C-alpha cells in the first residue's frame, strides 16, 4: 500500500478545489455576484445598510438604546426589501448551493477516512468500531 505525504494530499486537495471552482454551482454564483455588483439599487441598499450598521455600533457604544432600536429597525426593513429582489434571492441560493457542495465534499472525505480506518484495522463498520476496540470488547478476550 502506497503511503501518501501531506504534500501529496495538499496537491490533490488543490486539484479538487480547482474542479469545484469549475462547477455549474460556482459558475452560477459568479454570474449572480456580478449582476448584484452591477445593480445600482442593490449597491445603494447595501451601502445604506453598512452606514446604518456603523451608526448602530456607535449608538450601542454610547448606550443610546432608543436610537439603536430605530437604526436596527431601519436595517431590518432594508434587508427585507433587499431579500425580495430576485437577483439577491438567486445570489443567496447560489451561496447555499456552493456551501452544500463544499459540505458534501468535506463529509465524504471525513466519512471515507473513518471507514478506511475501521476496515483496515479489521473493525466493524456497522458499529463504527476499529479492530482493536472490537477485539477488546469481546467477553473473555483478555490481553
């Protein structure tokens, strides 16, 4: 059995990352982001939110709770309006799709490594136990 180094693994991970960056999900994300950046109304709304968030931080710092509540309500209202714009919805969905893909890759790697460890030690996949744990859990098997 070939032994791999960390460098081998990182090289393969880099290949995998390049493959992921060329998927339909990532392509759609890039297009949606570009459309958002080109949309004047969306840009203005985002700028308003950022400005209000700075005000909120100041109000919070100086303990101005009423003013803080008003600013937070304004932020929430703009965020709701923003979420109703179709391109923003598409962008958020594309973010979710890319994140889902990354989660699938991460969990596949994690689960496969765990399964390989269990199998290579003669363990029990159904119980999720390695071979040494299985051997030491058999009654009367004293080592």
